[in-house]
C-alpha cells in the first residue's frame, strides 16, 4: 500500500505534526459525501440534474439514488483516509 508500510492515518513522519495528503483528502471527501447525503431531498428538488432524475425515476427513487451516490462518495473518502485505497500517482 503506502511506502514504508505506513497507513494514511499515521503522520507522515513520526512527530512531524503533519498529516498525510491522503488522510486530509479522504476526510474532506467523506465530509462532503455526508453533507450531500443529508441534502438529497434538496438536490432532487432544487437542481436541474435532480429534477431530471425526479422525472425519470420518481421523487422517492431519485432521492434514494442521490443518497446512494453520496454514501458511495463517503465510503471512498473513508477508504482513502484509512490507507486502504490510494490516489493515482503520475510518476
């Protein structure tokens, strides 16, 4: 996974006080996913794509779909923060 066997939850260097980029990015992605999970009814009612989903799926299914996408986003953020998955590196 990470070089040196470190997980994303550990600091980059012991005692450095700096969190890893994966941890910061993962926590931010998870927070955005959680926020949008709670805002699913608003997204369906007030956005163009939400209204499009509502027309195609019906209101209840459109809200469920938006929540599914947001929960998936949250889970991917948590997996990134924990070091289970890693971002692509273009080296």
